[in-house]
């Protein structure tokens, strides 16, 4: 499967130890990522913020984010 097969991926529980690393890896590949989580703790919070993909919007009790990560 080639990287170009995926243009957009939505992740849930993005603040988790595995999912935030997956979001960062997808970001590095130039894929558009959206996701949500109810809380994002360290170190995921600072790592996502450093990459510019920390959730920017809160909807109800969930933080939902949509960020165009295409370079």
C-alpha cells in the first residue's frame, strides 16, 4: 500500500500514547489528520503542540480537531 492511498485519516483517543504517535507519523507523511479525545495529557500534549496539531476546538465535552497537515 502506498502513502498516496490515504489522503485523510480520522483518529479517536488521539491523546493516548499510541494514537498521538500515530498522528505525528501521519503528519510527517503529509497526510491530513482529524481526531478527537476528551483529555490530552503530557507528553502527548506538548508533542502535538510542537508539531502544530494540538486540538484547537472544543465541542461539548470532547476536544475535536481538524487540521490540514499537508505540507
